[in-house]
C-alpha cells in the first residue's frame, strides 16, 4: 500500500474517494467487477487499486486488472496493484486466467485531477 500512500501524499491529501473491495473468483477467462468509476464530461480521474490476497498459483499467464480499456498484468501472487488515469466512466475489473480460485481484499482509490 506504499504506492497508494505516496500517491495521495503527492496530491496534497486531495479529496480522495476510498472504496473497499474484496472478491473471490474461480475459473479460466473469468472477470470480477470491483468498482465502477464515474467520470463527468471534461474530467480526468486518477484510479489506483491496492489489494492483498491469495491468487491461484496454477497459471501460465499472469492475472491482470483492467481499468477501462487498459490491462495491467499482475506479477506478484499476493499483491494486486494498478494505477491509471481515465477520462470516461470506467470499470475496474480483476481477470482470472487460471483454473484455481483467487481471493483478495483491498481498496480502490479515486481522485479528480
């Protein structure tokens, strides 16, 4: 969660929306909606996700998080982290690419830029 604390600090403690997320997902090529970030016309929003958990260890391709159309591969099987800037309403999703079960808990942080 250090990246999130550093990020918020650099923003000067701006109005950061913190949304708790948790989930469990099983199966290959499945996705789980974690949060929808609402963005008004003309706005830009910084989205950061930070979770800890147990990810399925029988994968040949890493799981990934998507923020809108952007996919962020996850290389660490205990941490889920991603940061992206969006300018339209976007879903934050976790994507499983393994047959095992992954579960995690954490937060999605959003701040208008």
